[in-house]
């Protein structure tokens, strides 16, 4: 009876967790510290800024931690719904194990670790582009070129074999788990299962996630839209048909950015 009750509660609890992440993001975006969800420096905060000036190394660590927390909050809101089939399938396969909660926690931690590493790479890439633009008068005056290039890259990637190969892995959670789960070193396998699924998830979504750096990483509206698209791609039978129309739409958007700015010039 308890197992049956846990089965019925898993989906509502998962929905509640995701909804809580969205609620926190919405409150953050509507509050006085909304700019810190985007490109503003955490070192501008009164307390953090004082730490940065007094102890640069500690200040950098604190600022990096705040950036990571904000990024993981976005991932919880956007990507957890796309990975629900994996978590639910894994729960069913491990429901008879006494340490099932620990295994589930390690699976989620592994998944979050993969996305956290991607977030670090993406933020370093974004910071590098900003630094390059600051040093180049041409790029500084035509920053839209970077945005157009990223949108075009996301559009082209929708047609790539790698995108669809990774998407196939994400769309078949039972096969994915059976290929990697042996239950011998269960703690290590649970964590690695999460990281590997996170890696494939990044493989099919990274280009769309980069769009967040074009429209603003703290745009809750864009996060909702992109999260819905990625969830549909992975979790619905008709999701595969989204790729090509979305790719065409992104390429048209990129071309429109170029035409619009060329007309102004």
C-alpha cells in the first residue's frame, strides 16, 4: 500500500518541485535584484562587493557560487520536466531497494552536475564574448552580429545528426537505463547514469540554451517558451517534427536581425 501511495505521489511532488523553481524565478525576476539573474555582476551587491574588495579570491568564489545557484535554479525550472520520464522509469526500477531515495538523489545530482558544468562553460564563453566586444570597437558597435550568429547556429544545429542522435537517447529512458544500469555498484552507477543522461540532454539542447544569452538569461518568458519546446521534443511522439520548423524559424530570425540592422546602417 505504501509503495502504491509513493507511486501516486511521485508525479505531483515532481510537479510541485518544478513549479516552486518557476515561482522563485518569477519572484526573483520581479524583485529588486532581477539584474543579477542576467549579466550584471554579483560583485555589485553590497556584501559581495565588499568581500571582493577585501579578499578577491573569496569574492570570486562567492560570486561564482551565486551564478551557479542561479543557473541551477533555471535548469530545475526548464530541464527537470524534460527529464521526468527518466526519473520516473528509474524510480519504478529501483522501487524495491531500501536505498531507493539515495539512488534517486544521486541520479538527480548527477544530472544537475552535467548541466552545472555546461553552465560554467557557457558563462565563460559569454564572458569571453563580452570582453572581446569591449576590446573591439567594431564588435562593440555591432554587437547584434554576435546575437545573429548564435541564433543562426541554433537554427543550423536543429538539422544536425548529433542533435537527433542525442534526442533519441533522451526519448528512450527505459533503454537508456537498461544499457547503463547493472545495480552492482549502485551508488556510482546512479550518479553516472544522471551525468550521462545530462550529457545527452545537453547534446540535444545546448544550442537552444545558448539563446538565453541572446535574449537575456533571466527572461522568465523565454525560459518558459524554450522549456516547453524542449519538453515537447523529448516527451511527445510528435516532438521530433518540431526540429525542422524550429530550425527554419531560427534561421529566418537570424536573417531578419541582419536585414534589420543593415537597413538602419
